[in-house]
């Protein structure tokens, strides 16, 4: 499936259009009369990927976020750095909130939960 298709005559975007009589899919230009038969019947595909153990809205640069609280009472399991940023997030299926830690080392960035 290609992302976008463009008209060969006027370079405008082609839109999917159904031919109900022939039961086929075409791509048609809204500016001119150009039509072409679709080679693939998939018009749109959405892929959802999320890890089960971590919230989906955690950014890679969250350790540098100055609004997140920091603690020196834990050490990173990966590199041993003595400072970590942390936040709480609700966990599905469990009671209460889960505490997530992000290593503040500029080279590590390891994440874990308590």
C-alpha cells in the first residue's frame, strides 16, 4: 500500500472511489477526469503498537524534563547513576498508581517501575 497517489496529468492527489456497478476500486482526481484502477484494495491501515509495561505517553527525553520530580534515593539498575526522575501513572487492572522511574544519566535513560 502506497501512502499517497498523485494524478499523472495535473499532480493533484488521487482519492479512492468505488465503482458500484463493476465492484472495483479506483483512484480518481478531483480536479480533472483522470481515473486509475487500484492495484491494492487496502485504502487505509492503522498500526497500534504499545508496550504492556509502560505508559504510551512517556517521551524519550523525559529525564531532561524540568517539571518532573527527581530523587536521589534510588539508583539506576542499568548504570548505577544515583539520580532518577519519576512520575505516577494509573495501571490497568491494578489498584492505585504505579511509580515509574527514568535514569537522569545523559548516556543511559533506562526506565523501570516500582
